[in-house]
């Protein structure tokens, strides 16, 4: 199941050694975001459970990098690639569409916002 795999990857990243970040580096080297997560986000944009778990994983992959880490530069490169992958495809449009409807119901939001 796709969602279960996404949850497993989230678990790996949460348990990743903060100094080495081996799981993060492997996923970054594989280019997981542009090869798998962005296509999932676009293809399953109507499936809120899948989208939510993809976004949780993307969030974990863009967490701040410890500058004292031995692999800080490589981590920064992978985090930058994640952000670029989200901007290069229709992924950002999916995220904006996801939050637009709930925000439109907010009592202080106007059409101009």
C-alpha cells in the first residue's frame, strides 16, 4: 500500500541520526521527491490521505540542516533539490488547491486574500 510505504519513509526520517542523516542522504541521492513524491502528489491529488502523507514526507526532507554535520553541504543540496522539484512541476498548484478551500471558509478571509 502506497500510504503505508510513505509512513515507513516518514518513520525512517524521524529516526534518522541527526549527525549523519543517512536515510535522508539515501533518499536525496535517489531523488525520491522528483522521481516519486511529486508524481504521486499530482496523480493522487484527490486522495487527501496520500497527499497529506506525501507532504509530511516532503516536510521532513526540508528540515533545517545542522551546519556542524559532516555532510551539511550534501544535505543542503538535497533540501534545495526538494524545493526545486516542488516548484518545477504542478505540485505547488496541488498544494495551493488543497489549502484554498479551507482558507476560503475562514471568517477573516476575503476574496481578495
